[in-house]
C-alpha cells in the first residue's frame, strides 16, 4: 500500500492482477494500473500500463513526485509508472522475485524485500543488505549478515543502517 495523497491510497490486488486506487473520502476503488480483471499478464490501455503486464503485483511505492513503482513478483520485474504522462517502463528485472518496496530513513534509494532477504536498488541492480542472495538457505553474503531471512513480509529502518524485518518463514 502507498499513499498518493492523504485521501488517495494505492493498493496492490493480487487476485485481480492490478493496482487499485482507493479514495478515502468516497470509499470508492478504481483501477490505477491494469484492468483489474483477474487475468495475470493482462494490460489495458487507459490504465497506465502501456503493454507492460502485471503478474502477481505485490508491492507499490509512490516517490512523492511523479513516479509510482510496482513490484511484479512472478515476472521478477519492477515497473516505473509516470503519473503525469501515464507512461510505464521496466525499472529493473531481477533474478529473484521482488516483493515489498519502500525507502530507508533520509533516502531516495528504493529498498525491497526478496524471497530471501532485503536489498536496495543501486545503479540498476539489486544490492543485498541482509539475506542469502538466492543461494542455498542459510548461506550468507560475506560479512554483512549471518542471519538467514526467508520470505520477509515487512521492513522498516529504525536508525541509520539498523533494520527491523518481519520474517515469515522463520516466525520472527
């Protein structure tokens, strides 16, 4: 979920394969990205996805300016949607499924959860902050972390470089 304004929320809808806009004042939902027809991979002219399809949209982030980012879990993609032109493009394609998107403290770097950790998008690639880097579960990356993270479902930077991560598989 992301807020476009105090009364407009963006919500990913995995079942309908779209991103919806919820108006807090009226209680109405309307398609923001894709047709909300339940067909994976469906795009729809007029719904901000110029031939770029959604397949299990799971995370959405608004940058406070003119870009909305959507993580497309099953196609390993992060889309960038320009809200002023309604043009969409692929920001990044990863080898590991992206999930939730967000920012750290005092940062414009997009952070994301993956199946196996927490990373940041830097220079067009994903750099791991914590996790297993897609290797056999339990293997860590260098001296950055000795913590196995599996299917993180939420994250928050509470201090500069100190992250709290909700880890679904490990129940912690």
